[in-house]
C-alpha cells in the first residue's frame, strides 16, 4: 500500500484538483450534471462509469441470462438474409463516412400482400474509384414460407453508391410503392414499374441532390394529396480530403473519445443542408426548403427524419434527429408553411437542456392517450430520450420517470421503434445498438463496438421494463447495428424487426413471443384527395374501453422505413368496438370490425374492401 | 532550472533596477562617466551583458566610489553569468551605500544561484524587512526556503508574496509547490504513524475519486469508515463516490448515515435531497433540500433540485420560485443554465407564453456564451498543438481513400 500511496503522492494526484465547495475529496460534485467531458466528435454526454457483467463483459455485449422469456429469435440465416452483408470502407473506421451504417426498408413491392425487405449497402473506396465492383444493396423478396430471395439485381435497385437510408412511399399515387435511397453522392428515386422492377428517376424528378443525405421521409405537408419528400443532410464531406486530426480544419477534440484518438466528426465539420421537395404531381419535385425555413440554417447534422402529426391538428409536422446538435421540430401551420418550434417544444434538447447525439426517431402513443410521443436514440454515456407529448406538441423528457434512461446509458442507439411485441395493446419500445468507434473494444469503458438490442416492455402505467437478454435469443444478438425496420413479415400478427449491421450480415428478429393475444392489422388505401398509400393517416381503435392510436408513417427509426400497415394488439379481447380513421384528406371514417386476428384492407370512403383472411380459422397469432 | 524559470523575470527586474538607478544618478555624472554609465544601461536593455560589464567597469574607473556603479556592474555580471564577480560587486555596492534599494535582493538571488542557501536566506530576510511590500523579495525568500527543504517557511513567504502580487504566475507556481510539499510531508508522516488509520484510507479514497476511479474510491472509503465509523465526512465522501459510480442506492445509504452522524451537515442534506429528486423520489427529497437551505442558505444549487422536486409534486409556483433563485449568479453555471431551461419548459406547460419565451431566450444566450467559450478553448488548444512539431496522424497502414 505504501507503494500505491507513494506513487499517488509523487504523481501529484492528491492535490491536482482544487477542493470544491461541495465535495470534500475534490472530485467533481456528483449533483452537478457533467458537461461533455468526452470531447468526442459524437459524444455529448459526460463520462459514465463502466458497467460489466459477472463474466466481466461490457454490459453492452453481455448481461445475458440463461433462462427467461424467448421473445425474438434471430432467423436471418433461416430466412436467407445472411447471403448478403453490408460493407462500408474499412473495418477500422478511420473516417466517419464508413461508420454511420445504413437503413432498412420494408415494402410490399410486388403487391402480393407480403412484406419484402430492402437493405441499403455502403461501398468501398476502390469501388468509388471505379477499381472494384461496388457492394450491392439487397431486395429480399418474401417467399411466403419464412424465406426470402435477393432480387435486387433483377429489380434494378442495387444502388451501387455509398448508401445510407431508404424510405418507401407511393409518391405518384399509382398504387405501387416506390423507393427513395439516400447516398453519399446522388440519391435514387426508384419508381416502381409494376412488374417487379424499378427505374431510377431521381435526376428527372429533381431529387438526386449529390451531397451526403441520410434520413428521408415522405409526407403531404400541404394537403394536396401528393406526398412531398424531406431529405436530411449530414456533413459537407469531401472524400478526397477526409477530415484528419490535427489538420487546420479539424481540431483534436473532434477526433478523440475519452482521450483516445478516433475518427473525426461530426463536430468540427460543417453540417450539410436539409431539403424539402414539394411534389408537383407530374413526376417532378421542387425544392422549397429555404422558402419554408426547413433547410437547416444552423447546419446541424441531420440523421433520422419523420413526418408525423405531433400536435394533433391532422397536419404532418416534421421532426429531424440531429447528431450532436439540437433536434428540429417544425410545426405544420396548415397553410403550407412551417414554424420552427424546436426549442419551445422541448424536442431540441433533453430535459436538462443539453443537446444529444441523436440518431433514430420512434413515434408512437405508448400511453394510449391519443398523443404521439417521440423517442430518440443517442450516443453512449447518454440516455435514450423519451419525449412525452401533452397532445399539443409540447414535449417533456420523461426518460428517467418511465425507466428507459439508466439502462440505455452505456449503449450507442441507432434504430428504434414502438412495437407491441406481445399484442397486449400497449406499445413497447426496441432499440438496436452498436458503437461507432471500434477502438472502444480495446478499453475497459464498459461499452463495446458490437452491442445487443434493448427491448423495453410497456408496463401500462407509464413505466417500461427492460426485458432480459436470454442467451441464444435475438435479444442476445451482439452486432454493430444501425438501421432497423419494424413490421409483420410473416403475416401472423406479430411484429418482427430487420436490422442492418455495419460490415456484417443482417439480423432478423423474428417475433416468437408465446402469447396468444388477439390482434388486427389495417392496410389503408387513400382516396382521391389523400395519398394513395395513406401516409399521414391516423387510426384510433377502441376495444374493451381502451383506445389505441396507430399512424401510417414513411421513414423514421434510423434511416429506415417500417410496415405501412397499422398494427394493433388486443390482448385477450376478441372484439373491436370501434375504429376511427382520420385520413390525410381530412375525412374521418368510422368502422366496425366483424373479426380480428387478420389483416384487413380499408379504402377511404369505402370501408373494408378486402379481407384476405389468410389466417381465418387459425385463431390467435403464433 | 530555476534560472530558466526566472530568466525572463530576472532580466526584466534587472533592467528596471538599472533604469531606476540611472535616473537617480544620471544628473550627477560628469561628461565621460555619464556616457559610460548610459552606454552600460543601453547594453543591459539590449541584453548585451558583456558590453554592459565593460561600460560599467570604465565608469567605475572614473567614479570608483559610486555604489550605483557597483550595483549595476553586479547586475551586469550576474546577467553575464559571472556570479562570483557579481557577488563581489554587489557587496561593494552595499558597503559603499548601506540600504541601497535592491542590493540585498540581488545579493540573495546571486547567492542562491551559487547554491549558498544560508547566505541567500539571510540576505533575503533582510531584504523583506527593508522592503516588506516587495513581492519579489518574498518570492525569492520562498524559493530559497524550498531549496532548503523548509516547506512550511517557503509556504509562509510565498503566501505573503501572493497576497502582494496575486497575478504573478511564478509566485503562484512556487506557492503551489510549497503547499504540495507540505501535503506530501504530512501524508507521509501520517502513513508512517499508522498505515491502517482511517485518515490514510480517506486520503487514498480522495485520490481515487479525483482520478475518476470510483470503485477503488468506494473500497477505500469503506475501509476508512470501518476504522472510524463516526468520523464526520467519511460517509459523505463514500456517497459521492457511489453516486459517481452510478450506485444510487448505496449513495443514498451513505448520505443517510452521514446525516445520522451529523444532522447539521447541510451539504450532505443537499446531496441526499438532490439524489432523491433525481431518482424520482421528490416526496422525501424536497424536505431534505429545505433543511439544507435552512442550515446554509448559500447553497444556491439546492434551489435547482427543489424546483425539479416541486414540479414532480405538482407545485408549479413553488418550482418557479426555486428555479428563479437557482439562476442566481452564486450557483454553478451548469445548473443556472439548466434552471433557465426548466423555467422555459415549466412556463410553457403552464401556457405562460411570454415568460416561457423570456426564459428560453435567457437559456439560449447563456448556453451560447458557454459553448463559445468552450469552442474558443478548443481552438486555443489546437493552436498550441499546431505549434508543436507535427506528427504523422494517419496510421501507417492506411490507404488514402
């Protein structure tokens, strides 16, 4: 011990810090929240203590239990998804271009009633230089038997650029889902040719851009029945002159994490502009972002983006998750313009008034009070933020109160979404995680490069409970996760999740939760004054006195796009009392459902027009 | 090393004294002597010590009884590194004019440079008696005491120096060193007396806490508490370490024990109260914070947590009052900024739009100012690093993209 004391004394450790008025030891006062001390390009939180499990694994890649509920299984291999893998630059991630990963889109591109999967891919420097074949994106066609076949090449959607995001919408109201892919470089607008193939019309449509685009979302902001397109920008980045620590452009603090050199950015690099494209109705778009004040004048680092009605006025508002900078919330004023309510709404910052490294956005009514709450994923050393909506667009950070904050601190969250995994009628919450710095695996910081997903079960009284990561199940799958899309891949009433991992094969979290709860899903088709795919519609379903809300949203999560079908878990209740649909046109339609445990098609003004009844007689989902 | 540290300082002082003497005696010089004297001063100003020595020697040929001439010659010789000769010249100056301003200071400095510490000490003690308002004399006395390994005496002299000249970096540096030595001596003596005493564990715990090793700090404080269960402060320190480590219940237990030991410990009451409010237990946190403020109204930060607690309890008007008080400049800047944000959100939720806007504006302004300061700090760090020799920052294995 004398040696220890002597070493500390000689190192001057004991007396290097002045005594604070409120701590005896001279250590930081724990009651004063830490400002950013990590000084990383991405980190905005303080430094939190390392957390390890019993086997001394970081809690982000450990903490497993041997027994417990089996909710998800990773069925990627059985489904055929592991025939493809994501690739972006080099594995050591020296540049931020390589680290941000890519998204996933779920779409029924051939209108056969089954969800297909689009996986965005990155690329390599050699491919960028034309010296190698670029990695391709994947379009996995659903074979209706639990397996998928990659048809990207035949469909013409391999992208072959440095891809990041994907979002689905029927922008031309022809009844077939189209696909917008964001890239470093020019973006793609894949128009659905109705025959299993697509044609890139981005240049012709005026939405190709050419910078670094990330999250995209479609929404009919001006109520003309045509879906407009918002595209978030991340960084002004020159691949020929990448940011290097110590260069004139990059100060060292933007290239360190906890004092360890890592890739530079985003802090210290100029942010890219955002773009809002108005749909002209003739296959072209007009950039109205500056005119409408949504062009990101502050040069924040945009990632997740979503059109969603936050203040319950029936008009889609616009939310943007910004990395390391304040989030945007633009309130749709209903006259074709927006008002920046980012700070006033409380969405810009967390409850302490601090910006976060926001990545993904989840939107859902987790309290069944009719209000659309928002959740953003953030960096490690920071909690993931649950914003409770009071129904008027005022958002309050309730992350600690609802039990989400503390367990999420060591994780770097990307994709996120609300899903009722057990069909009990209450929306649960899932985060997929993975660090951006491979270097963390060399340090005992209690975090890891590859991380496990986090599933929070809604306890129904404003609290969530973290579900255990049972060994061998999907919740124990440790990957470098980025994009995540949520949907009923197997038409069995259970929400599954597809995850795109950096430099790895995908994960398919197949929902095998052993509940026998009832459910119903509605596929909406808009009328002549609404977008055909009903993006922007809100459904209120009442069963046994409980009123749930579901919205048709295009985009969200992390650079991803979810199932458009609105899913409701019903618990043990086998009858639905009432369904009320608020169409984007403003029309409100009341419905009675004669049966549950099935997927129903509802057309605006016509009620239920189709009951595929694929599972009639099977009863409850499983 | 000290010569290096003080090189610039010493040169400035030398020039200042030379110029002072020049003004005092310049009028009295005859033509040739005056020329040599002024030439010597110019040479000192220009940093040409050799020329200065020659000029002052020429001057003294003409005016061999000039104390000022010997003093300046001593300073020039000191600058030229001829310390023995410098000392002789300075002694001659002192003998010709006892009490000549600055002679003993430089005699002490040159003696110190010659490692004649006892003589240096006596000269500087004498200097500080003659010139008790001269910070330089106290500083050099402190430096000499440090060299003599008399840390207590050094600290006493340097404390006086810093009181006279609180912005002098050299004085601050040596004063810090003196106090560091006192601490080291004290802790070493403590360890020799009883290596298992609570105080030893407490010191170890404090060092671990400062070095952000919370788990080690917790273990040390627990050992300290085992050795002295009722010693005030130990449980509070344990609580701090637990809180830092994210062990909130353990922190709560430790603070509660501290309060049992010392019910009037306002700081611990504040910490326990703020911890409980943070942990969504406003009902028990708020009364603790109120007790803390009753005991010590200067804990401005308590108002922030009281505000948060009152919000949780639905007492919005009380919360507003506390958040307003938490914006008081006495509080921690971070909590003051956060208080403006809480006010903005609270007013907004109460539909008091104008006040919400004002609070938000105050928040944005303060935050922007702090962010700009931090940005400036980073940029300054970057500029300093840019002045260092450039190292290859891209790993050798990297291929240019």
